[in-house]
C-alpha cells in the first residue's frame, strides 16, 4: 500500500513549494553580535518541538573597527560558522529556512559586501532586520512559548543592542531597541577584561544614558512581570543558581553580588564562578552593567529568564508566512503593516487598488504562475510596492516617488526586513522618470521587469480612473523584449495614454536592460 504523505508534506505540495528531505521542519538562524544560533523545530497544531540547536560564539560585534567596517578576521569567523550551519541544513528547501542578522550588520558600513559572501556560503538569503522588528520577533517567541495574560516587560540584551518590549498576551504593544549591548559596553569600559569599581560605574552611566529615553515608555505602572530572553540573562541566571544566591531569578541584590565577585577577581581571566562558561567571561562586565542599570532605573525587583527568544520568534513568523501564502485569510504581518502605512500617509486607496491590480495583472503575464499556486515572494513585494507607491505624496506632490522611496528605506514596518524594504524602495523610486536613477539595478532583470509593470500600470491609470480588465497584457518576447499588447479600439480612443506609453518605450530603448514594445491588436 502506498504511504500517505504527512500533513506538512501535503501542505508543501499544495503550496507548490520546493521538495524537501525534511518537510516537517522549519529552521531559523539568528546572527547576533556575540553568537550565531541555528534552531530547527517542528510545529504541529501550534505545539513547538525543538529538533536541533547549535550555538557558536562568533563575536561579530567585536569585529567592527573605528570606521564602522567589519574586519576580515571577524568576517571569516562569521563565514566559517555559516558554512557549518549550511552543512546541517542540507536537504532543507528555501521556504523552510529564514536567517536574520541584527545590530552589528545594522551598523556595519560594509554589510552588503559581507552579505553577498554570507548568502553564498549559507545558501539562503540573510535578512538584516531593524531593532523594532527584532523586538517584535523576540516577543513572538516569548509569548508563544511562555504564554501569560499578565502585562509583561520583556528585555533582550544582545551584543550591541538591547531590546525592550511591552506586551499583553500575544500582542507586542510597544517595541524599542537601544544601541547598547554586552559586547560593545565590555569593549569600551572593561578594557583587556579588567574589573574595577570605576569601570562598572562608568559602564552603568553609559548604559543609563542610552536607556534614559525609555523611562517613561516602560515605567513600572505599565507591566506586572519582567522576563529576559537573551544569552546575557541566561548566563547570569545560571551563575546565581549555581552559587545558591537565588533560584535563578535576577535581583538588584544578586547583581551586586555578581559585580563584587568580578571586582574581587580583578580580571575576566581570573574570574572562576560555578555556572560561568568560558565564552561568557569577556562580555560579562557589560552584561551585568546593563542588567543593573535596568533593574535600578525601571524598578525591576526580579527578572526571570524567558523560555522563548528571537530564534523561536523567527520560526513562528516563518510558519505564519507559509500559512498566509497557502490561505489568504491567514494574515501576514507585512500585509497589516502595508495597510497601516497607507492609513498613516493618507494614501488614495482607490488609486492604490487600481495600480496594484493592474501591476500584478501585467506581472502574471511575465511569470505565468501555475494555477492554484500561492503568490511568490517577488509577487508579494510587487503588490506591496504598488500599494505604497504614493506614500510620498504626504511629503510633497513634486518628486513624490523620491519621497516614497526614502520613507520605505527608513520606516519601521513589522514583518519586513531592512533588505526587503530597500527593495520596495527601489521599486517605487523607479515608478516614473528616467531609468538612470536605477543604474545599480539595471543588471537585475527580475527587479527591472517589476519596475516595468509598475510604470506601465501607472501610465494606464494616469487619469486615476478605472479601466476594463483586458485593456492591456504584457508578455515576454524574444531576448530581453517585453511585448505590451493594447486593445486597438481602446487605444484609439485614448491617444494621450498611447503617447505616454510610446514615450515609455523610448525610455527603455535607451538602456541596455529590457526593451518595451507596444502593439495594438
């Protein structure tokens, strides 16, 4: 008897997704400033089961030089770790893996060069996420693995940033990221691993300066329990429990005990405490300083380690994306963000709907999706760009496409990585005017094809009116030519639109990328 496919296998087949040797699993990679982590898990009816977990201390954040450039030595450490992760992920399809990078690559001026090499080594694209998106995903991991109906404060102290989240149930109500972490603070104030009273005092002042703006936003009246999801919190909790100071809860008194042990030892190398792992020693001073500053400034009497973290949040978010692609009634956080941005920037919703529908209709003529197949990520990106192409109108009607691109490059939008927002920005920047402004993208045939669909749709609806669905179709011609077929009867009745489309054809002819051929039938 033939073996029936599992529910997850059937889901993958229904999605039209790539075959996988491990169809029941999802994987996330958290490229933090101190450690890289690979998590592999299965989700069955909302129940989370870890299959594998690999953590490597990479200290990417320690490899930023005085000019904000990632050194080759740090780069090689990161690439070597990703190569080992790639070996473990053999047999995983692209849809099963999501890799995210945090503060170090948000800061690194040469991050694009690093990412090009890292993508090739890992075999999967790496997304640089904003601080607020990191915070949202952290809370998603915590809230799913440690559910509670109490208003809660969740803190994650990373290598170069600290995230703070106020949440209730599964909803993250406020998310912020601050540019101070255990690696950066340790490098600045505990030089060569030396522990002194003065070093702890200066580190706490520096941490307090970064966190001061959060005092009102996260004050004690806003939450009833405090959780910490980071490696810093876990490491300090283990030290306290192993030495019988607390049951693992982190209190101001317990933190003072930890700092006293450090000062007595004098250096990180000389510090030997039960529960303290060797790889944690170089960044312990900075982590303790941030924790003590948070405890005192935010009146945290007890901070407990959380079960969830960024890597689990990424897996839950990945599952939601898969479900959204399979079932359009299931929301994707990015769809919600697009609607919120439309409302915030007072987008003309009727025109946005026209442009989105027309753009995607033209795009379908180029990609010819299989019947019943879900929208690809590129199709979804084009739809989002179409829906948001006029957000710059809120700034100025003149050159609104440039304002739209700037806003999309810099906005915080839940669910989107910074990399994806930059791609949307490139699409809306190219919606009108000369193509030379997209010179760095002219070699990207897929993106330029998307730009062409968006530009043609905007021309067709330049009068901001509805048009019959079959007025225009777009197809691939020979070589790099795209064939736009217009209804002859309609075109003869709209000479101004035909004039604009012929001008558009001449614009594309001036570049050695794609060509646009206008035909009447």
